[in-house]
């Protein structure tokens, strides 16, 4: 009896510290709506996803059994252009998480000023414990299930947590087989051999570096002498670290799902990537010592990048953050309560919908290249990315100064403002 009670208590505490991401997204929207003095009807439209699809995916497993997975595609808003957003494979996926991620995609494409709406997909699964064959069969069944609602001018998926260019190739092949076309523009983040863009794989990390460089200028942080830490050494976090260190900062701390490490002397990000590829984790990197996730997030560094999942910077963590700049490579890592604390403590936030928009910006460049059948060099792609994300940074920074608010609210004012204008102009059907 006592034991059961304890378990329930623990679950309740966990629920308290891990807020619902969609509620966080709605709270951010509410704050922006207040500053924008949004019409209540428009606010209500923006608080609801346009379409939510839940699919059951029967998959033949390697042992001969059949397992049914649940997948989602949430199409949040397409007033500014076709729905756009990644697909995530993770055991913790929920419909509310996918709704939040789809809302953030909507504001993100708007802040980046690319002609898209926002969407997101996810499958509740544990890809680390699935074979390549199981993963492919699940992916293809999901692709077939969402085929009626995706398309180059409808909804263009892309990679997200634990999906990659191979996943996109399977979705592309399945979609094209069903509709009887070869339409590379239905998906982005594809392999180069299938019409993918040069520079797409590193784009999220690279874009985050460009925003960090701008933030360092604004905050008079000398990058040559700066230090940084990254929570989550996946695609976004590792590329961010590798590219940022070429501007001078030293990587002092890093983590992944297996643990966190720090090194006072600094670590070479490329060597750390190689170590993770070899051993499966950043933990155990020569010359580093293991620390807790909380210690990592509260390290005495100039720049901190949460690059894992939602809800990593909670109020309790925020109170001890020592970094001057936070670059959110992850989506939704900071709760609205934690945001207030960071702002009050003078931490300069580069919010997710700005910081990690490099991924979708180069997705857009990939899509344009596919539609035009004309391909650019990696340097051309990188310089277009730099121009677009730097100009987004300046729009957001200007809005935050004008409204005297933090950068998250500045970004929401820009992002939500543009979507609201499109929704208002379209009018309400019928
Ligand atoms: N999953 C990425 C994101 O959260 C990329 C989305 C895309 O390229 O469509 O922004």
C-alpha cells in the first residue's frame, strides 16, 4: 500500500515538474496575443491546430509477431503556405507534444519569413531497440497512412529527433509509389542522391551558430575567449558545437541520454563526436569528468545550448543558470515560468523558433531547388542561410527592444504577428 502511494506521489511530482508542452505553447501565444492586441477570434484560431491525424501502424516485427504503433501528424496552420515540419520517433511522444511542436513550427517558419505554415509528426516507439528492417516497415506504413494529407504543395515533412535522411528516403519512396510520381519536393532532409540539399544535415547547428554570433555582438561577449556547454549531443547539438568552436569558444560541457560530462581544459567537438560514434555516448571521453544534467545546465560558461527535448530548463534549473546567452537548439526546452526567471536574471535567450530555424530554412532551400530542378553549391546554401537567419535575428531583436520584452516574446510577436495578419486577410470560411 505504502509503496503504491509513493509511486503515485512520484508520478504526481514528475507531472508537476514536466509541464504539458502544448500548455506552454498556448501560454507563449497568450503573451504574444496580449502585446499584439490580437482580436480574440484570431487568437482562438491560432490556439487550435487545423487538423490532427492519429494513425495505428501494424508492423511485422523480426520475431514474427505483429506490433501496433501509434503515429500522429498535426497540421497546425497553413495561412502563410503549405504545412511544414519534422517527424519524431521517441517513446515519449504524445499528441500534446506533437501539437506544441506543430505550433512552434508555425511561428518558426513565420519568424524565418519563409512561405510555409507549421506541422509536426511523431510515432510512439523506441527506435534504439528496433532493427533497420522494423524501422523501415514502420516508417513506410506511417508514410502510407499520411499520404492522403501530405504533398509538395500541401504538407512537407522532414527529419526530427531520431529520424534521418534514410527515414526521409523511405517516406519519399512510399509516397511516390502510391501516388505514381517522382516528386522529390514532398519531403526535405533527403539524401543528396535523391535531391537533398547540400548543407541540410548541418543546417540546424549552423543556423544556431549564426544567431549566437549575433547575440554575442549585442551582448559584447568576446567569442574568442568564450566557453560553452551543450545538452544533447545529437545532430543539432553536435553540429552546433563543431561549428561554434571554429569561432573561438571552448566546449566545456556536453551530454546525451546516457549522461553528462565536463572538462575545464575544453574538449574538441569533432573528437567528441567520434568518441560518441564509437562508444554510443559522450560519457567516458578522455580527460572529462562525469557530472549531473543539472550541473551541466548550471555550468559557469558564457553560452549554454539545450539541444535535447522539451522541458529541460525548469524554474529550479533556471535559478542557477550562469550562462549569459542561451541558444535553444531544441524545441521547447524552457518553460514560460523559467523564461521569466532567466529574463529577470539578465540571461539573453535566443529562443527555439529563431535559434533552430536553420533546419527548416535549408529545408525550404531544398524544396525550392527540387521545384526548380536547379541545384546550388554548399557555399551558396550556407550564405543564403546566414542571410535569412541573421535578418530573422534582427527582426526579433528589434521587436524585443520596441516592446521592451525578452527575445522569446519578441520572436513570438514577429512570428505570431505575421501568421495573424495572413489569417485575418484570408477571412473565416464560409
Ligand atoms: N525538425 C526540424 C525543426 O524542428 C526541421 C523541420 C523541417 O525542416 O521541416 O525545425
